C-alpha cells in the first residue's frame, strides 16, 4: 500500500530543497522525520510537513481498507523535487541598467509505502 503528498509553490530554490531531500531518500519514515527535525535548513521544515501529510494519507487509506500498519513498516519510497514557477523582479543598476532577480520555487512530491 502506498500514499503520496504534494506541496507546490515552495518559496525556496529546488537546489536547496534537493540537499535536504537526499538525506531521507529510502529511509524509514520515523527515521526520516527525526533527521528532518534536527536539520537546520528551512527547507527541512517544509519537507517534514509534507512527509507527515503523506504518512497521514497512508494511515487514512489503511483505515478505509481495515488494515493495520505499524510505523516501522513505512518507508519513503519515492521523493521528487521539481522546479516551480520563477518570479522575475528587476533591480536598478548603475548607468540606467537593470539586473534581473530570479526568485525560484519548487514542487515537492513524497511517496510512502509499506514494504510488503
């Protein structure tokens, strides 16, 4: 059994999010939450929130199908970070020029599943 959670339009660059996500790929769900809790990055808070949502979705699915799932059986099977829309801003520069500021965003997808 598997479930997923999506979080879109996260206001951090995909590169920063991938640094955090690589820490928890393929780990047990409880271990992944502990790792994210202790990470100092801001992206870890968003990833933890999305992981908890995926766990809740899996528990709701198991409840609907009258199954029992313990927390030790749940693994992070798939985790993706895709680039979201980029906001473009302009900053004034010397001699009448303008520099572009690109404020990037990302989309996070977490899939959790049981081993069997």
